[in-house]
């Protein structure tokens, strides 16, 4: 019987399955959607990051902040205050504006009145930029506001808050009281600066001008 000569093994290469046209379009669309979402996130975050970089990092030689920068920043707390009409207002609702905050008992002694006056003056000196900053008085205690005080603070956001809750968010400098300072909150809702006690209005205004200027291209007046 004739012997069949050995033959080399035949190797068959199978091609990978091809995506049909519909599947290919779907995969391409998914990839494009992911890239668009990433680009949108970067575009949204870039102005905020850039403005903080300009304020915190890119500083002219010899420049110093008058206000003390808070690190880490502290977001607006979850509790509520009561406005002058007796309505509940979540503090988180105050975000999307720069805030200049004072704290004082509702009886409002001479130091309280001085802070309220300085807040109003600081805001007015910002000129056309003043609508980007809200004047806020967080008042503690149960004393009713006098008619004169209500009229004087009509342009302000006045909220009655619990003193113990407030102390879990804002913090005074060592040796000082909450009532001794003015506090700055950014439009993202973060407490980020504390002005010293015995405020120097000219230096405080300089800091506010810088903050507003650094954020001008992404933060606009109004919420």
C-alpha cells in the first residue's frame, strides 16, 4: 500500500468579526459623547481654577493679603436662618454671589453698628461691581430689631441664626470673637477669607477689589 507523503499542517487564519455599520456608528457616537462631556467639565472648571490661581499664586513681588486666607475653605453649612419676614432661608441659598458677612447679637451694640456701617461702605465703594457682592448680617439672639436698624439694613441680607450652629462653620482668630471680624465667602459657597479685628477699611477694600477682578471673567452679578 502506497504511503501518503507527509504534508505540512495547513494553518487557517480566521478574520475578526466586523462591526456592522450601525454598531460602528454607535461606538463612534459613544466615544464622541465622552470626549464632549470631558471637554464641558474642563471648560466649566477652568475659569474658577484660573481665577484662584491668579489670586493665590500669581502675585506681584511684595504683595500681601490683608485678610487671612482660610485653608481649607469651608462650604456654606446645611442649616437655615430666619429672615426679617419670618421665612426660613437655607444658608446654602446664599451661594452664587460673593458675600461679606458680619456676625452680631440682634441687640446690635456700638461695635455691631460700626461693622454694619463698614460693610455698607465697603460695598458702595466697589462702584459698578457692588452688585456682585452681598452684604450679609448673621444675627444671633432673640431680641427684635429696632425700626431704625431695620431701615439701616434694608439693603442687606439679614438672617437670624443659631449661635452654636454658626460656630461650627465660622471661626474667629485666636483671642477674638466671631463678632470681631468680617468674613468673605466666594460664589461657590466657600468661606475663604477672614478680615482682622479692628478693620482697616482701605486694606479690606483692596482685597475685595482683587478678588472681584480675578473672578470677573466667570462671575457675574446676580444668581
